[in-house]
C-alpha cells in the first residue's frame, strides 16, 4: 500500500511538471506582447523605448528555459504574477473566485449524492416496476437537457414567475441553489443509472443469494453488503465529478453570473490575461490530479483487491 501511494504521488508530481511546462510554453508562443499588455493595463500608451525597458524588467529578453525556470520558481513560492485585466496580483483575484466555486461545488455535490443514491437504490430494488421506469425516464431527460437551457428554465420559473430566489446577489444564501441544481441534474441522471447498475450487479452475486438463504433481512443485505461493494466504482465517478465542479463550469456560471473560476477563465480569455489564465490552468490540473490521487488511494483502501500491487510511473505493473 505504501509503495502504491508513493508511486501514485510521483505520477502526480510528473503530471504537474508537464502541465506547467506546456502551459508556460503555449503562452510564450502566443502572439501578444506581455510588456505591451502590462503597460496598456496601466493606461499607458507604450513607446518602443518603454516596451524595451519593460521587457528587460520582466525578463522577456531571456531564453525560454530561463524564463520558464523563473516562472516555475515564482509559482512554487506562491507568486502567480500580475493580472492585466484586474490590475492586481493573481492570488488576490484567484482566492475569492476559488471560494465561490467551492461553495457552488459543495452544494451541487450534496444534491447529487443525496438524490442519486435515493433514486438509484429505489430504481434497483423496484426493478422493472412503474417506479423504476419513471426514475430511469427522468434520469434520461436530465442527461439530455443542455445545462444552459436548464439554467434559463429555472431562472424563468423560480426567479421571474415565482420570485422564490434572487440571483443578483451571489453572497445571499439562496443564490447558490439554482446554479447548484443546474449543475447537479445532468450529473444526477448518469449517477442514478450507474448506482442502479452497480447494485443490480451485486444482487446477482453468490454472496447475496447465500445471505438470503440464511434468512438475513433485505435491508441488512443492502446496507451491510451490497452498497459497500457497489461503492468502489461509484467513488471514482464522484471524484471526477467533484474535479469538474471545482474546476468551474463556464456555461452555468455565465448564465447565473456566478463569480467563480469558470467565469474568471472566460474573462481572462476575453482580455488575453495570460497570467490569470496560466493560474487557472495550473489550478485545474492540480484539482484533477489531486482528486484522482485521493480517489485511487480511497478505492485501494476500501477494496484492496482492486489494486494489490503498485503501478510504475507509466502504468506498468511492478
């Protein structure tokens, strides 16, 4: 187990290094001049002399690998650079946006977990009944609805018509409900089907048949045996969904004007704010690889039979 965790951690570090290199490389190759963008952000009309001086101060005249090394060292020490569009440190912009995205993601994942498990379990234990067909039909509709259209429908009915929620103030408690539901419903449709399939697969196993033969109650079989065994694959999916939600969802955040990471990334692209965009990409990669690491370790701990030996850096079993 220790060897497995160590090697998975090493994989995570290597992925982060490659991601940082390609992120910096792509912005380095972009046609925009960072010195010109920096001066323009300060409402300065740049002259050629000013541009040359600014490039020298920013180290833009140095070789690529020197610039990358300097940028990487600043990144590791928490210096993410200067945002051209907001005229402030990237860390000052990123912090509040992360908090808003975490708030939205936590509410969405709670809604997703509660309703997915309830409906998925009901669909499995009531297999081929009217309730099962109804739940599967609703989940199919949830998967099929585009998130932007769903968000607009929710705004129309619950904000405009019923006036139950206000979305103009993101700091209010109720403002997070509608965007969280918009994020949760499409994911919920997938997880209801996944949970149903996992539970039905466990119900056909020999140990369940044996438990029933011994007279164990169905509720005990479900809670003590079927659900723990069915959780292994579901945990992986929930971890990936959490990574998606924490990374920010541009469409939903744009529809609800939610000041999270997704909307920040869209604004950074619009204003060609490369330092802010670099920070967003690095944060996204960090979220994905960290949650992947945690999911793998959790899965290994819950069911050691899934992975009994460590894997090498490039996936080769050792």
